[in-house]
C-alpha cells in the first residue's frame, strides 16, 4: 500500500508549483484530479520540447493524474467543483490572492462545504504586502530571495533551473501531509498559505545567509561556503569539482597534483591561515589541474581519499553506473509522446521504490468519467459540453 492511498486531491493550477507537488502526492498513492480550463488547459502543456501536442515538462510534472476541464467562471461549473470538493481531502491552487474567492471557490467557502478539507493557497509573494498581486516567476523569486546573490561569483547569477518553483512544491507537499496528520488527530482540516518568496528564502537561508544570521558586534565572520567548496577545476578534457574539508583532505589534494611543497608554506599550514590567505592559495593552484586528464586526476584524488567528481553533461548523468544501480531511471512508452525517460520517486518505503503513476493525462481526458462518478447522466454531461461548461 502506498502511503497516501485513499487521499483525494483537487488541483487548480498553471505551471509548476502546485502541479509538481501533486505529482509527488500521486506517486505516493493519492488520487489527483487536475481541473483545467476548457479552452487550452494548463499552459505548461505547450512549453518546451514536445511531441503530439504535449511537452516533456508537462509530462514530468503531471503523471499519475486525471484531467477534468471545467469553466470555473460559470455558476454551473462552480457547482461541479463543489460536488468534487465534498469528497476531497485536499484542494491546492497557485493563483494570485483573491482569484479563487472571485470564482466563489475560496478557502472559507469550500471548507464550509467540507470541514475536513486541507486547502493550500500558493502565491508568489503572500496575501499581504506591496507585492501581493505582482506576477511571480522563478527568476523573479530567485532575485528576491537572495538565491542569485548566493552563487559566489561576485555578481548576481541565476541557478539556471526552476529551483524556486520546485522548492515551493516540496514545501507544499510537506505542509499538506503535516496538515493531514493533524486532521487524523483533530478531525479538522485547515487553511495553508504558502508563498514562493518565503519558501525560497527558507531554503537558501541556513548556509546562504550564515553571515547575516548572528547580529552581535563580536561575531567572527568567515568566508561563505560557496567561496570555499564550490569550485570547478578545468582539466585537459573537461572539469572536476572536489571538496577538501579537512586538513588530511587538503594535504591529499596537494599530493595528488604534485604540490606537496605548499604543505610547509607558512601561509597555508593551518586551516585558520588558509582561510586568511585563500586567494593566494587559489592562485598557487590556478591551472594545475590542466596538467591532467579528468580520469587521471580523479584517480589520484581517490588514492588520497579526497572527495571529487567529474562534472557530467546531461547524457553522462543519465548513464552513471550509480544511477543504474539505484534504479532511478525508467523508460516507458507514452501513447502521444512515444518512448520517454522518467525519474522515479526518490524515497523508498519499506526498502522499495514506488512505482511511477500513469501517463500525464490529455486535456480533459477524464472529464466524463469523473462527472459520472458525481452522479451526472450522459445527457446532462453532453448538455454541459454543448454549452462549453466542460470539455
């Protein structure tokens, strides 16, 4: 039995934050009904590499779900949502503050219909404050939360990945499951507010803001971790990274590259001195790895028990023996997208990897079946379709 079996989730969302969260819930056994607009559905369907009218991004974030298309602006469409919510455990959306209230689908309304409902509202910046109604995309949140400042390059630099969207998704699923656990004890649901800005700052803060945490005047400020351990070293045929956190590991690096002479250099013969003279130390080693091939220097570092890794390209990442040993990648056939890779849910329950959910649904693929579950007959459903209330 998967841990979230018998949990029913109704998702209203566009793009990634809510969709990625509910995909993870679906992998863990929840039934997720994704309510999409009638006209075109979630815009994520059409962004990036695609085949058969569906993008890889959408497929990655929406497997294991059912798609129902309802016009939420119509009163009869809202009534269908009320019927869905009466038997639901969770409602999740990522619309701007006020949008769901304007559609008569706000938290107070739906939780009055279903007091046990966990209702989570994801927004960019929160429901109060000067940016409440500002549009929020991942790069914007990276800039606001300090992630661009934390990259250690001297100038603001983006993580070239939708990191804040996915951080928010992970935060959302943790909050939802905590609320479901609380409901088991109290019998009551609750409302959860979650902003991408807060999720991003909470994520980056422990190490990224170490130098902005302690406020007394006698604090001993040290270099950021980014300046100490996140360094690429170019080799003849690529690049490596290494992490030498102890004196023994730092000695191992110098032996591996033939610079044992620096072991006795008074500028670097203790961690305290090394930190004071870090720039000079880096200058001494500048270009030293270009004397070696990637495989050669990795072997030397391994001999000296120094943590190090090749910086893999995309295809190399997927071909790593460790990834294969973990059973992380699965190749499956999608009816529209053809052969595709998926990354299986990382957590193992009872020592077993969870099986991946069904394929990401086509736009409105499950509308008829879900409405029949609510007790609507074929004639009524067809009438709704003729009127454009459902697809």
